[in-house]
C-alpha cells in the first residue's frame, strides 16, 4: 500500500500538469518531496517486516539475558509491557488485551534492558522522572 502511494505520488510529481507555471509555483517540487518520503517509508516498512520475520519465537529462561524477541513486563508504579524488536520502535501492538510498546535495542529503554535478567531492579527515566522498576517477567 505504501509502495502504491509512493508510485502514485511520483507519477503526480512528474506529470506535465504539475510543471511550474512561474518561479513561485512549487506544486511539482512539493509532490516530489512527498513521493520521496513515501518511498522511504515503504522501504523502512519492508525492512522492518523482513527483520521481524526472522525472529524465532522462544521462551526465555528466568536466568537468560534479555535480547531481541523478548516480551518484557516491567513493574514500577504501574505494570508496562515492552517487546524488543529489531525495528519499528514506538509502534504499539496488543498482547491479548494488554498494550505492548515495541522498543529497539538502540532506544534508551532498550539499552537499559538488553542483557538484564528477570527479577533485576533498574532505575530508569520514565516520563521525565527517575523511577525504580523491576523486570517482572521475560517471555
């Protein structure tokens, strides 16, 4: 769908009707910027999909370090769920009725969690405040 949108926008940007009528007419230029942005979004989505498809679901042992593919429950002032994915950080998915935030190993929270194990307590910044959280589960 993103690829089709990028192709349609590219066709619009290069269409004869979008040729500038004067030096202040930027319709064609704006359409080309939009087409470029959409093609980059389509590439990113394809890369993310390919990388997510390589993740082999598995059960993490309680003593096994957190890595890509882990579904983590953090208990602090409230319970939050995170999935460490290779890309698409910031996307929210659902696990049953629970919202799960996808984070990457490169994100600030991802860097704190990578290599940690279930039961550890961390002091992290959440919402601009320093909080203590416990890694309740890793699956």
